C-alpha cells in the first residue's frame, strides 16, 4: 500500500511544483520590464530621410519639417500657423516677401540671396524652395524675423520649437531608467535616461509621469524614478528685437467727413459741404478710383482743393476705392501681383506728393476670402511708403464679423495709422428684411470687437448721416437712402408718429398705405448722441461720417460736444 501511495504523492508534488513554476513565471512575466524598443521613425511618423517631426513647446504637432542638404525647413502654412504670418508668397512671380516698417525684403524662390534697400546678401543656403506644391522656408531665415528658439536632433530627425517661456515643472532622474511610449512596464522603450538627467514634467499620474527629455522625446517614466520635482523658469530667447512700427496718430480726436467727388467739378463743392460743420479736422475726398487690373486709377485730385482745405484747418486724406468700376476690375488679379501692387502704391504716393495731400484712406470693399492675404500685404507695403514719406494711412473696414476676418484688423492696427469702422449698413439696399442702418448694439459690438484687436487710439468709428425709408409689400422689400432733413420731411409729409425705440436707440415710425408697410429708423441728434457716448466710453481715436451734405446742422453740436470731452 505504501508503495502505491508514494508515486501518487510524488506526482502531486510535481504537479504543484510545475503549477507553481508556471504561476510564478506568469507573475514574473506580468511585472517584468519589457526590453522592446519602439520604432522611433514610426512613433514620429517619419517616412524618409528628409522628413522631420516638429515638437512645439511640449507637443508633437501633426505638421512636418524637412531637412534638405543639411538645412532645416518649415512649410509656409506651418510658419504662418505657429510662428509668423507676415511672410508672403507671390507664386506667379516666384517671390517670397517680408515687410518691415520701412523696407520690403525680397527673395527669389530657389535663391540664397535676400534683397533689401541696402543691397543684397547671400546667406549661403537656399532660403525658400518648392517641394511639390508646398513652399518651404529655411528655419534660420524665419528666425531672422521671428522671436522663437529652436534646436534640432537626429535619429530620428526632429526639431524643438519654443515660442513661450513660462514657468514649468522639471524633475531629476533618480536612477538609470527608460522613457516608455505609454505608462506601463510592458510599453516599448523610446529612449534611455541616466541618473541626474533633467526632464520636463508634463502630466503626473498615480504611478507614471509624462515627461519630455532634454532631446525632446516625449514619453512616460515611473514616478519612483523621479526626484526633486520643482518649478523652473526657462531662459527666453533674447537674440531678436521686434521691429518698431511708428504711427502718425494725432494727440486729438479725429473728426473726418467723406466728401463725395464724382468728377473734377465736385471739388468746387468743398465750401458748401463744410459750411455748417463744427470741429471738422479731416476731409476725405473720393478722388482715386481703381479703373483696371494693371493698377491704374482715375484721379480728381486738385492742388487748389488741398490749399483751400488747409486754409480751413483741414487735413486731406484722399480716398482710394474699388467700387466705381467694380464690374470691370478683379481685385484678386490686382492685389495678388507684386508688380501691380508696386505700381499702384507708387502712383498713389506720387499723387499725394504732387498735390500736397496729407493722407490716404483705403476703401477696398467686397474683398473675397481668398484675396485676404494679398489685401493685407497691399496694406503692409503701402504702409512702408506712407511711413517713409510722412503720409497718414487709414483703412476702412466693415463692422467685424466672421465673414470679414480676412481683412486682418489686428495687422492693420500694427501697420496703419488709423482703422476706421464703417459703423452703418446694418441693413442695406438689398437686405432681406427692413431694419435700422445702425442700431446701438450693432455700433457698440463693432467698436468692442475692433478695439479687442486694434489699439483704441487708432480706431475711428464712422456714423451715418443718412436714413433708409423702407417699403414692404408682401415678400417684396425695398428701400432708399436719404439725408437726415429729407427723412424728417418724409415723416412730416406722411404724418408719421415716431417714438424712441430703446432697443435701437433711434426714433422709429411706420405707416401703412394699401398693402404696403412703410418704416423708418431715424438718424438724428438723439441717435447720434447715443453713438458718440459709446465711442467716448471706449476711448477711441475719433469719429467719421458718411457723408458730408446729408446731415442736419444740429448734428455738429453733438459732434463738437464729443470732441471736447
């Protein structure tokens, strides 16, 4: 019997031992550290030897850099998105431009030479080059005009870019260890770190911490391997100085009136349109009208007009517009050509100098979204010529909406002297519904949104000297714009009772004749006073008015009060 029992016991013991060994092996396997190393090219999504990852601050972004002939490059869209949107490409003329306060730096794409007014300089590397459809800019060249720091690493190629230098958490490595792709001992190894190495702490969890190494590898380290976690302020980049954009803003409020001049004979109306004004210090005659796609324009400029205006204490900011001949010109074609922009700017400045004009008022309307980058480049380049020649540059803008962001008011506020809000046409000819030309909320929102992007002393809000009389018959809506006195005459002639409307801050009236509803939201002393009070509230640079000759004389008392506040 004993002889039978012994083998059974031995078998059981063996089973226990084998089971224990198996279980122990599984335990060891579960908690042992993987020695698998990650494919860093796959980790960084690097496909070839010219490809490079971008680490922006503490994040690997989706965009990629390139390394070509030992030079590191970023594509233009990436430069615009993360670093500097002033670099401008003219694909038709194969030019890369960068506008400074008093110079325009030019590079022929594919060249190593940059050109300025002071001459040319060979940088020893290709500054800008096409790779497929994309334009790539050398990082070292971008660095000349942009405040950022960068460091490059290889195996795999990656570039660390820093644009902010805020306080960060760092820690020291307590013991030689590995940085893993994810938090867990079985996660593949990205790189090794040694005792004493410093890492940036990005996110701390229960047992693992997300870190960035000194060579910009982002992964996870066990908490027990970290020591001396602390705050540290990085050393900012100090080898770059922002250019200084000087402005010709006045130390008093601007009071500008647009003077519609339809031909040379219209210059003779200067005296009559200003006869009842008070406090007017700038007049903007509508003299320059774009007439073709070659940068030409018609001009009604008059030295006699300028002399008379100066004698009346008025500056002359001549308006250039694109509406008169809009059906025969293509703004994209005009503005997207460096040669055409240069021709137009040179001709405008020549007119200003010939006639003794004080400033240029740009009124380019209905600019398409795809033309936005070319429009703002025109404003930049025009500002250079204006700044160098002591010419005031003002730019007219719609009330801000998402549809007009491409006008780039923020950049206008840097390069131009004044940014003018056309604070009217809330409802306009062709509107799908009748309504106010300029309700108070519309005006205030326009000012508030603009001063969030533009220094307040550079902002001018334009008020309407006109009212629209609306006719609604069924689904048919039409209107006509009339001056203030004509609007009041209309109200009187039709015995319309008007009442103050708190929502619009205007006197409103209506009447029905047959199946037609007639409505009017009046612009008068009361409505203008409320608008001016809002303008004073935001401390902006002044008021403009569209247009001289449409106002009641009493309006100037309100404007004068505003100017003296």
